[in-house]
C-alpha cells in the first residue's frame, strides 16, 4: 500500500511536469511538426521514472501523428529542460500519447442529442393522435 505522502508528492510532481512541458511546447520548440499542442494530463509511474504525457492536438489525425513524431524527436530536450527547471536529479522518461477524450466526449454528446430528438419526436406523435376514449 502506498503511503499518502508519496501519492501526494507524485500528484504534485505530475502537475508541475504538466505545466513545464506545456510552457516548453508553447514557444520554445521550433519544430514545424508540432503545431497547436496542449498537455491535458501527466501520469507518473509509481517509481517516478517514467511519465505518460497526454496531449491534445488541434487538427486532423494526420497532423496529430506528425505532432507526436515531433514530440518524440524533441523528447530528450524536453526531458532535460524539465529536469533543470524543476531541479530533478533524474527526470522521468517522457512517453507522449494522444488524448482522445475530447473526441469521445463529442461522440457521447452527439449520441445523447440523437436520443433526445428521437424521444421528442415519439412523444409528439403520441400526443397528436388525440385523447383515448373508453366507449
């Protein structure tokens, strides 16, 4: 069982990593493959030696693939800069992944709206038939 203090420290470190990586991606990288990229979350491993960096990329899937390639290529630089800025003895290895939660959320919203429209149209059909008499 992990102690509460270690879990709290990992959470704080993950948030600090997210902020620093986001700052680096905003203006310090000159790679044209990396366009509009936002860091949505960082999940640290239990031993803090690796971190999954979830990024949201504006654009289509092709642009997202190019952005991930650019991030992987710049991973060493980003890792070194994060280590220097946060004064980490061993900065974690960064594993970049696409965050598709926005797409999943949009799909769920679309399906919910579709079911609401179906229910609304079914209710109006039953109301238009008129009152039922018990003759």
